[in-house]
């Protein structure tokens, strides 16, 4: 079966205080809060927040489970080690100044002849920004971030594997990415998509990390539709992995499997998207619940801390 993913669909991470989470990703990074819902499948008392471009396009979606009482995590093996955001060329000065204005001092790094601004969020999650031509500019502008400087979505990710050779095998032989080179201790793999398409893997195995706030729970890969999603389930199974049952996340269908480097992978459908239950101009404004939970909306909302998207203080001009 010839099947290749276009790249990253979304990356999901743990956090604690939901307002601080919104402050960082919407207020500082300028992503749009495209969906405010709950963790329907497991912990309905916990928000499931999605940030992205103007519509939450696949390849731009950063998802969080902010749980106020959650333990701090430790970034390490079996996780996405660094989440890479991509911005238009010529944006570095803007982002370095903006981050500095909020007391965030990024470090500069180079790999594969590309420069990166590396920093951490308020929980310690490892992030970086890279400039690239590929991918459409975001149409979402917030708090003085112009669309020609705004984050487009993911540039890719750095996978911290406990068994690097095994992880690289699944990237090539299951997901269909192509190895395009090695540099400064990393191997790089590329998908055919224009965004979320470059994955770097350190050649040296990483020591086990501990899940918790400030760490990534899983990385999701794109399936273009529901039919292809079924084909992915078959391909993953034939590859010797054990996928979970299909989960309806309302905005995409998903199944999960753990690859041999101990990173949790998900395959997620591009449709139906985040406008299935809100109009495009009102995304993220209301807590959205499935129909069967509407009768207990009051109880659910009473257990959630209030959140709002707002501009933050900072000498950004």
C-alpha cells in the first residue's frame, strides 16, 4: 500500500493553569484560540484547548490539556523534544524583540543550514521558531503581530527517541517520509506537505522523560479523509504496531499507537475541522460540548477556571 502523510496534523501537550496557557499561546505567540472544549473521552473536568491559524488548519494546531493540579514533567526520551513553529522570511528580528518584551530570551541555534530561535514556554515546554518560504501566511493578526510576521503553523518537530533507529524506521517505512540528510547529530526527514513537514531526530538515543506539565503527550500525523484514515489503520497494523480503536474527537477522527522509540503517535483526519459547530468568525469564543453533555453544561463550566484571550502588557513597539 502506497501511503504517505502530508506531515503533522497537531501536537498535544500538558499544561497547568489554563489562563496562563492562553496568555502564552494566544497573547504572546499570537495564535488563534480556535476551539475551547473539554477532554470528552477521559477527563471532562479538564479543558481541551486548540490554537492555530485563522481556521485551525491541519499543520497549525497546538493542543493543550491544562490541568491545574498536574505534576511538572521532564522533557526527554519518548516525547516530542522541541516543537518547531514556522514564520515568514525576515521575521526573526520581530520575534526576538517581541519575546524579549515579555522577558523571554531566545537562544540562537543552527542545523541543516537553518537558523532557529529556541525558547521555552511558561511551563518549560521546548519551542523554536524558524523562517521558511513554504506554507501560506496566516490570516490571523493579534496584538500588533502583522500577518507577514505571524506564525504560519508548524515547521516540524524534533523527536526525542529512546531508540532512534526504530523511530526513523517508522518515519520512513510507515509514515512515508523521506530521509534528506544528517547534520550536527541529527537526521532529517521530509513529507510532501508545505507545512509541518520536516522532522529531525537526534542520532543519539535519549534518556526517558517524565510526562507532566511542560511536556508533549503525542504528535498527530495527517490523513486526508476518513477513507484514508482506514487505510492508515491497516498500514500501521501491518507494520507490526498495535493501534487503538478509532476515537471521534468531533473535529477529527483519531487512533493512536506507540512506536518503538516510545513516542506516542496519532493518525488524525483533516476533516471535519473546527468550523463544524461554530462559524469561522466566532471560533473559540464559547465552550463547545457534544450534544449529550449539554444537559450538564452548568456543572461542567462550574468545574473549569474561566479563561479569556487578551492582549498582554509588554513593550512590543
